[in-house]
C-alpha cells in the first residue's frame, strides 16, 4: 500500500540501540511513502519506541503515548519496543493505542498499518521470547553528527536485576562483513563518528563465530571514517587486546563505558554479575597505563535487595578510589520476572535514593577532577549541529564537552583545540590551535 502524503512521527525512549532502531523503522515508513515529521507536529501515525529497563521507563513510555493521543486523537498510535514486548496488554489499555508490536515486529510496521483507521480493540502482535532469533540491522540518522551503529542485540547474561534479556532475547549479531557495510553506509551519509551500540556489544560474534576485536579492526578500514566510539562493554568482555587496540588506534576514541554496577563482590554475586571488583580494578589500571587521558564512564546501581549499608559503603569506597571519569548512577527498580525479587533484605526507597545521590555527588567530583587534569591539553573536537544560545558544542576524542561561539562552518567538522578553562555549566572553553 502506498502512503504518499501521510505523515509519521516518532518518539524514542531509552538506550542508544533504540535510537538506531527507530531510524531503521522510519526509513521503512519513508520508503512506503510517509513523510517524517517532528513528534510535536500533527501526524497520521505516531510510533513510540519504548523502554522498560526501569519502572520509570515504563512510566515515561505511558506518558508519551498519552501525549500522542492528545496531539491527534484520530491518528494511529503504534507502541513498540521493550515495554510493548514485556507488557503488551497494559500498553494496549492506554487510550488511543491501536497497535502493540514486539521487538521483532517493529521492523515490519508497514505490514500492520492497513488503511490507517483506528483499531478497536487494539491489535497485539508479539513474538514469544524463545522465538526471538532474527537479527535486524540498524543505524541512526537525523540531526546528530554521529551515528549509532547497531552491532549486536539480545543478552545471555540474565543478571538478577535485569529485565532486558526477557525483552530482547538471546545474544545475536550480523557478520563482520555485513556490519562493516552498514558502517560504510553511515559514513557515506556524512557521519564522521560511529558509536557502536547493542545490548552487550562485547558479545559480538557469538552467533557468527567471530569476535569484537576483529570487528573493530575491520571498522577502522571503512573509507572516510574519522572516529569510532565504543558503547557500553562488560568488564569481563573488555579484553586486554581491545584496550591495546584502542591505545594504538587513531580511529577508535579513548573513551570507555563500563557497567560495574557495584564495587562489592558480595553484591556482584547477588546481581549474578560475571566478574569481581578486582577484575574491574585491573581493567581500569590497564586503561590508565596505556591511555592515561582516556574517559572512563561507569554504571552503578544503588539499593538492590541484599545490599546492606555496609556493602554499599564497601562499594562506594571502592569506586571513590578508582581513577574513573564519571558515574552513571541508577536507583534499583524492581522488575517483574527477575530473580532479584526473591532476594531478601529489601532496601527502602528513601535509602535507595540517598545512596544514588551519594554516587551522583561522587560522580560530579570525579568528572570535575578529570576535566581539571585535562586543562591545557590539546585534543580534536567533532562539533555538533545545534545552536545553544549562540554557542556550538562538541566532544573531544576523550569525551570532554566543549563550547565555542556558534558558527555554521564548524558543524560536523573536526578541529584541533586547546582546553583552557572549566565553564559554570561544566563545559570547557577552548582555543583553536
């Protein structure tokens, strides 16, 4: 069916992987004749790609669905993504929803649209978890000067607190050859930086008999690529060869995002993580030895059941002593179906929030110290496309956010700069060199 003249709007919640997949979904709809418009505009269909990693993700997803209905009550509203996969009946009960499609179905949305008439009752099409096996490629487009390239999907880890394996299925990926082809397509569209994303990117190759290091080496050869940035990678999968390759590369940026979750071995056991605090410390030590100015971001969760005050303090003190650059602190959120619900020793909501706040305060100190350490140093910056009150921003190779007077000539350009001061908004002022 041809949908020429019809308008489609999109909203993405959650991770970078979702952003990549929304672009792929949008591309399919544009091929079918739709014009892509902003989510705040009146559209014929609204596609909400949801998140369910926390209860807040569920809540945000519901709020966005309601916004779409208020914007145009006669528009077709399609809910997909992890919230749709995990709670399809709940999503379908929200006023205005017409289609609820699972994570497998969202890449074939046009098959479910029909004549775009409202559907009552809503239609639900979800592939059961054991049958989610297909890998769907994707990379993000839009206003960004970097593209999020999907390299992997699913997860086999089943950590006690995490719902994502139940929404995404088993770990899987495309071949190195096909993934490199997708990266080349992104670069051919003008992107100078590719951010590798997935649920567990270090697991790349599990379904094809290849490995993540081989992928990185082949991506470095993509014609015209200037920067490769790693997404989140598990400590046990961040092998020395990956750190060494990053240290030697002019293309792979000195930037690591590592999900620690806790600095207490006892809590890591509760979480069913696959490494120890000592292993994590060894990874940080290795990075600092080979790449002293690398940015190291770390995920941490506060307040999982079984985390006593003593264990939290053990984790906090461990992280405080680590030479990292920033913490991404999350408050533990109960998710139906996860093993953590069976763990005794529930932490009160107030204590969870207090611990999270302590991590956030520690993060601010860590980040400012990292920025201070880089004062006077020279780096390359890829400048963004937006005008922020007469300023243009961008990120150095080691992920320091800088700003300069806005100039269209700087958009999507890589320039060498000197970091001269930390500004009140925690960006850094620069001089061009």
